[in-house]
């Protein structure tokens, strides 16, 4: 099982950029679909983006498509989320998660990293 650890969060002004990183330890990283989720205060956790095991396929929430880019480096066991043109509504705790091959749900979760966008 992979164990994600997020980093790269912080405070940024609206219109700015941040890149989140996720270091995923574990011998089977290449067999995991990886994703980013976020949870804003008082709201449920929501899907942000996911990337296939090879990195050849990605998917995004409508709210971030065109502004965020997910990528992965299987050799380094890393997942990234490049966030551009940030908005105040992007403020949330961002979580990196893994979904094992054949599984229905993401079952390996990091502790999260706070992203705060000031307007």
C-alpha cells in the first residue's frame, strides 16, 4: 500500500500559482491511480484531479480544468498538482490519495496540506 505525504501548500494571492507535491512510499506505486482531493471549511471533500498509472490519462473537476495540471513521476514515486490562476474558492486542505488497481475507491490517503488563496 502506498503512503502519500503532501507538501507545497501555503498562502498565495488570487491569480497566483502553487505546486503541490506528493511523495508516495511503497513498492507498488506504479500500480496505483493517484488523485488529488480537497476539503474546504464546512464542506465535504471533493475530487480535484486524477492520473492513470502510466500518467497517460488524466481527469479534472470542472472547477479546476484549464487551471490545474496533475502529473506523476513513477521513477521518483511522486505526484504533482500545478495550480495556476488560483481563486479564493480554491482555499482548502488538499489531499493526495491512491487507488489500487481494481479497487473502486481511493484507499490510501495523506494528511493533507493547506492552501489559502487571499483575494
